[in-house]
C-alpha cells in the first residue's frame, strides 16, 4: 500500500483552501497517496495522526509573530490564524509519534516556530547587508540561487554535492534554530535554507519549493521527495 501523506493547504484568512498542484504531483510521483488536510483539525489530531504516514507542510502566508513572542513588523504579510494553530497541533503530534515531516517554505518556518524557534518577519528589512533576490522573477520550475549544504546531514546524503541550486519565493526566514533541529543548508547571503532534526527519523524543512523542481525533473528535488516518501513507507502497517 502507498503511504498516506497529509498535505496542508494555503488558507486565505481562513475562509478557503488552496494548494498548488505541484505538491500533489510530487507526492504521487514519489509513490505517496496525497490527502489534503483541512483547517479545524485540532480536536481530531489524534485520529488524523493515526491515519497519516507522513506530513507535508506546504507554503503560503506568513506566521503570526505572537507564536514567537514578537509583535508584527510593518512589513509582515497576511497571516492565517486558523492555519497556524492547526499546523502547530498536527506537527507536535507527528513529532511525538516520530512520523516523517517535510516542511516547504512556510512549512519549513512553522516547523521551526513549533519547536520554539523564531523568524525574520521580513529579511530585507531586518538584515544589515545586501541579500540575494529571494522572490525570483522567473518561473517556479527554474533555479535562481545556490544553497551550501552542510556535511554529514540527511540533506547532504540526498544532494550528493556540497552545493545545490534552488528556486526562491519568500520574504521571511528562520532566525534561531532550536533543538533538535540543526541547520543543513545556507544561502550565500547567510539566509538559512534548510533544517533537519537529529532526534527523528525524517524531519526536514527547506525554504525553497522542491515540489515545483521535482515535477520538472530536477534530480535533487526528485530524490528529496523519494527519501521523504520512503521514510513514510516505514509507517505503513
């Protein structure tokens, strides 16, 4: 049987559910069974976590800074309070069960926040040096900058190289990375691009959008989804 992969959706002010089809295609391409996760599952998280073999946290709006004890910066974007609380509850339960998690863009950020890390609410306003273009002006399936991959990490074993090229669509980034997460990839301008857990079988967050690259045939992105889905297969009873 294929592992069931819960995929969270973008929620515009909590009144609609949207998801780029590349997430679904990338999961299916790697051998997973995609299942979209709606808002309001906090009270059913025990049952949901029993159904899911893995969790894919998709991209979307900004995270409420209240979750990391900050007030909103003037350049904070739109938030989805219902999505924040929903995903935090699900992440906590999946972590407790040691079930695989892959966080993408916002998903990478909410994973960090759930574990009590914090964020740059706007990297261009909160950094004192010139940054790369992190909202690329080219198609989603095109790479726009490099990420240096830290040695002896899961990401390094997937990448098979010390440097990979990625796409980029974000104005926020993780700041302090809490245990059990470690930094596994960094852009040349110092922005943290990937984290992973050293206490779980497979828990990883990436700032870029590998789903768009995987469906276009990028080998590293394909291997990333295959590693995630293979980890989820271990959960299939």
